C-alpha cells in the first residue's frame, strides 16, 4: 500500500485544486485557471481525470458539500486531505465497485462544472471539445 506522504505528494495538490468544484458558489475564472495549471503539471489524460473526479473526489466532497451550510468558510485543507487519503486507501474491491456504480449520484451536483473544466482543458491542450 502506498505511503500516506507519497500519496499526498502525488495527489494532494490536484485534489485541493479541484475541490472548489464542490463549493456552494460557482468557481471564478481564476479558480478554473488554477485547476488547469495544476492538472497540466500532473500530466494526466482526460480518462484518468474522469476517474479521479468520480472515484477519488466525488464520494468525499459530495458528502462535504451536503453537510456544509453557507459555503466552506472554515475550509480546512488538512482535514479534507485526511478524508481524501482515508477514502483513497479504502478504494479497493467492493468499495471501488460501489463508488463506480453510484458515481452518477455523487457527481450530479458538479457535473456541469466538471464538463466546463474539461472543455477548457481540451482547448488549452489544442484538442477539439465535443
């Protein structure tokens, strides 16, 4: 199993950059630009990003989104990373299958934001959005 420090070094920046997709307000242009810059540093394909969105982020952040009132005023990056690491380390076997099956529900509230981000990313990469 991957060490926690290595996991946070590999995914932490990306997870935190994408977390604003779940805020109660629409991300600003600067938020989207930051997300794209971080994604590009990680050199991930669109398919890899989709699975990170659906399986690593959405199960944790959709619960966070539903439990917060008035936004993430007390947003604690360390606490969020802890929840994401715990979830990631358990994401095997039946749990992975469960989250794959229910990812439509957990991504429903942010899918429009994700699609916009992916369209912008494709444009930056010189690809033709669908």
